[in-house]
C-alpha cells in the first residue's frame, strides 16, 4: 500500500510540474509575441520653437509587423515621452508615405492631434506596383508658427503694402522711414519637426497595374 501511495504522489508531482511548465511556455510565447513590435525612436530634426536638441529622442513609434501582404493591417502606437513640453500638452502628428510612386494610387496621410503620451492607431498597406516592394512610412510630429513683424526702419517690402497711394512705378524701393500707416504685414515662420521612418516590406499579393 505504501508503494502505491508513493507512486500516486510521484504522479501528482509530475502532473503539477507539467502544468507549471505548460503555463510558463504559454506566458513566454505571449511575451515573445509582445516583443515583436518594431520600435523606432522619434528624433528631432528641426526646432525653432521649443528648444529641443537636434537629434534628441522625444519618444518612439511602434509597429506590430514590418512585412506582409498587400492589404495587411498594421497596428501601431505613437509614444511621446515629452508631451508635457508642448503647449496645452498636445502636438500635431501625421503618418505619411514618402515613396508614393511605389503605391498604385495616392496614399493619403493619416493626421491627428495627440493629447496623450500613448496613442494607438492602425493603417492598411496599399496596393503596390510590384511585389516585393519596400514602403517608406514617416511618423512626423510637427508644429508651424507664423509671427507678424512691425517695421521700424527703411521699408524692405518686396511688394507695396502702403495704405496710401504709392508713387513708385515699381515695387516699393523707399529708402526713408517706412510710411506704412498700419503694422507691416511681413511674417516669419518657425517650425518644429521630429520623425521616425518605418520600412514595410510588401512580400505577398497581386500587384496593381500602372496607369
């Protein structure tokens, strides 16, 4: 009887060990699947507004797959670590296809105003001219600003914006104090841009025919 009891206990222990091993394998498989996202840093390329350093990472773009067929759905995530440094904690974001000539039709950009650090989104791989093809997608974080400037010295307008009749026969070439009666409408623009470029390989599907 003691021998049978020992066999039963050993069997129970073995079954428990097998169950634990199966759970661990399932968890590892899920973890590995979660780690398959392609992560690309979002780096500052232009900054005339917020005082970031060119080349600085402000977050990352994550893409679930980087290869697949025409019509594949690509789940993605825009993660902005530095969102709090932008006014009202929001910034413009756009996903665009850089090499439009690879697609059979124009692929319109996807645009949004990001107000949270993490924002999931998705897009569909378009019909391409040839298979295989590599599509260059760019996640662009951007802001543009324009500011009016008042002229207090000689008029440097390239066209006349005086509100009184100008006696010049050509574009305003006055060398005396600006005679505008309103604020000069000259403007300067300032920009901020950061980007992550993602390459997707289209490896399956029937290509479209060019026009």
